[in-house]
C-alpha cells in the first residue's frame, strides 16, 4: 500500500508510534514494527541517520518482545546492516 509513497508512510508510522504508549502492556512489539516500517521509508529517502535511529529503536524493542533470535529480530538486523552499509560504516555492518 505504501510502495513508492515514502513520505506518506513516514507520516503514518509517526502517528502510529505516537498513539502507542510504552506503558501499555504488549506495546513493545507493535512499536517495534512501527519503527521498523519507519526505517524502511527513511532508508528509501536516503535519510540514513534517521533511519539508523529508527531501526535501532526497533531492534531493541524486538529483542525485548521476541528475544534476540526471532525471525523479526533477524529481519531488523538485516535492515540495520543495509543502512550502515549505505553510511559506509562497513565494520559495524559486518558485525550486525
């Protein structure tokens, strides 16, 4: 639905993240998904530093919600590696 509409996707994800509360039980997984989706759109717009912040936020929440070895956590790590590579931070990208 958002393919090619990255600016709109960023606005949608920011609204969704703002609507969720860290205090709400179970919100960590939902927030993790919101930050992941946000990072994808930011990455597509080549806003790598902002995308890196979003994907790191997503990663910490997925680790909390699903553990360090879940499929979603691995997917987020791959997104982080792509962003770090775009930033030419190859050493950290390789170790992600």
